[in-house]
C-alpha cells in the first residue's frame, strides 16, 4: 500500500494523478478462511482490522451483500459522543471516541474527525435532573462532560432560541471532546487497512446459509459459492435477525427505519452538534455547510430504507422552534436506514448458541459513534473468547435480567 | 403514508391517526413459567422481513385496539381484523399464502 501524505499529493500533482492505486483490492473468495465477517460496514471492517492489528489474525474475509459502507455506515448523522449513563456503555463508547481521535493517523486515511463538541439540551425539569445525574456518572467513569447553564448554551450556540414558550432551554449536557467524523471515510479507511493486511473484502456476495457440523460452524453458503471458516462474525445491523435465522438461532431484535435529512448548504452558523431529545430533533453542520438533521424512528417494524413521511414534519417543526433562523431553509435530501433495536436499547456483542458464531448487533439508532470501540472489543471476543469491553453485552442478559438500560438514560436520540 | 382501515368504525385511517402497538398474538408467560419462556414472552419477536401481524390502536378515532397484517418490506397491507381473537382469520391467511408462497409466521403458515 502506498502511503498517503502531503508529499504523495505533490508527487501525483506533477504526474497528472496517474499513480494513485486502488484503496482496496476487489477480491474473489478463497475456499476457506480462519475468520469470516458478514457485513462490510463500519463495525464489520473495524472488527476485521483489530483482528489483524491486535491479534495477528489476517486470514480473514469480510463479505458484503451490497457495497462497502452502503448500509447504516453511509446513512447516519456522523455524531460521536460517549456521555452515557451506564458503566458498560460509557466504557465501550469512550473507547470508541478515544480511538476516533487518532484514527486518521492509525489508518493513514483522513476520517475528518472533528471534536467540535456535542450539546444535549435539557428542556424539562426531568431532563435537567437526568443530565445532571449523567454528568455525575460520567465524572466517575472518567468521561469528561459537564452540565451547563442556559446562558452558557447560548454562548456555545448563538443561533439557538433558549426561551421558547413551550420548551425553554433549562441547561445542557456538554461533551466538548465529542464531535463528528466523515462516515464513509471510516469504512474506506478500515477497508484499505484490512486489504493491506491481506484480508479479502468481497462485495456483492450475499450469505444464503450457514453450514454447521455437530453444533459448530463450518462456513457460509453465499451467492459466490461455499466459503469455509473456523469462526464467523455476524455484523449486519438491520438484517441481523435474518442472518441469525440462517445460523439457526433467534435474536431479541426488532428492525425499524430511522430517518435523517440534510439541507441546502449555508454559511457556517453552528460549530457543534445540538441534540434536543424532548422535542426530538438534532442537528449539526457539515463541512460543506449543509445542516444535517436526525429524525425519528417509525413506531412499527419496517425494512423500507425510507421511513414515515410525517416524521419529517415533526422533526423540522421541533428544530424550527429551537433554531428560528432555519425556518426558510430548503431540505435537499431525506433517507432512512434500518436500525436493529433491542429491548434495553443497548447492543449485543456475544457468543451465540452455535459454536464459532459470534454476533455484533443491536446498536439501534447510535452505531456510528461506537465503530472503533465495537470493533476493538468484538475482535478480542472473537480471538480470545472474552473481552472486558463486551462482557456485559451478552445475549444471556435478556434471560438473566441484567439489562443495560439506556432507553431511560438517553431518551430518544442515541 | 400508511393507511389502515379500522375494523370497528370502518374509517380509513392515516398512520398519524393510529398508534402502533407492536407484535400481535403474543402469549403471556407469567409467574411459574421458566426463564426461557419468560424471555421469549418479553423479548422474543418474529421481526420478519415480509408479512407481519401487528397490534394497532385507533387512538385519534374510536380508540379501539385492532390487528393488521402488513408486509414490513413492501408496506403492502393484507387486511385488518378484530382484536378479540388469538389467531388471524382463515380467509386472510389464505390470501397471504396465495400471494406469498412459503409464508410462515410463528405457528401460522
């Protein structure tokens, strides 16, 4: 792999940009691998990367039904934060956030991580108490957050209206080291690094079956034939239930569409991410100047990467109340992704009833921020059978009642 | 926008007039059941990519709960029926079998 650098850009500029090589090889499947990861999104590629980097396991294939990073990795609102209430969540999300800080250097690929800060507005008394509790919990967990006053909120985000008639801003939970990153670049960067380690990334290859012998996985049937493996990692987000069914077990997961929309580009007006969970909307400004807006999930199961149209109105209504200056803004695009929701709104990173099959799913509405931490922990789990980062996120917690309840901690948008 | 007909009052209701109530025909396992049964009752869901049976409430209308058969992938609605039943009506199942050969949902196929 040729390294990207300022020197490389200068060299290529002189050569008419004829010397750039493909970022990753377009591989065809071999007969067998030590590890197969199903799903070439952020989480799957990060898992493969850390299997190679931390454990030296490089005989790995990442297989993907569509194209690399074409699912939720390319559909999210790119927010990275780690201000969670429960200890296991704070640990894995903070690990992820800290890995994002050095990701561009680690991968030699600019993921444009921008620690611009995330501000979660408290607009009811209940939310004030909730976020103060989270700020205290974060202090104990070693995650730097603070509860700030409405005046400080106005200072951080001058375009906000803090004294609206219905939901005045009563304060906010501020994580200054949180931020955003370029979502596609995260997938591309990991894919390039994986390919460089000799791993095969096989696109347009759908898994149609999981072959087993005596309760142990032996490989996968795909649209490109049978591929053998010792270990199988299922990292497919919205279709986790469908792939798990092929392997013969079931998941406590329901799939729903979550939507987002983006406006026409405008001049820089907001240099952090603002989330308003009571009125249900959140917004940041991309480097191109578009306002990136996160909407709601549908109230019912769905696989249409689209979502209910009326949620657009609800989201935009809430944001126009909060940011009156955006009332004339035109929206350019709207889209949806299929998110896999668990009962406690926390992910599942776990062994499964089938020996050699591991599952990483249930990230619901907030998977992007967790990509490096999830890959780090899941790779350790797959390689060694145990990871302190993933230990509390087992499938058995639903039977044993050990929930990691983040639906209360983070309300809607997480 | 999703439109369902309320089987009680007959209104063709937009989804904004309704409230989704999750998977239908779930059998309750309470005190005395095994951990496995209770887990299945609390968290085990069909989550099909295809035909699904769901509970809905005509919340901004007659207020009644009812059932609907809907395809989660194509959004096609096969029909709605009363909540006073533990199985989908046979004519609805026949219609789904006809349109979706090999269809299976819990014990119904």
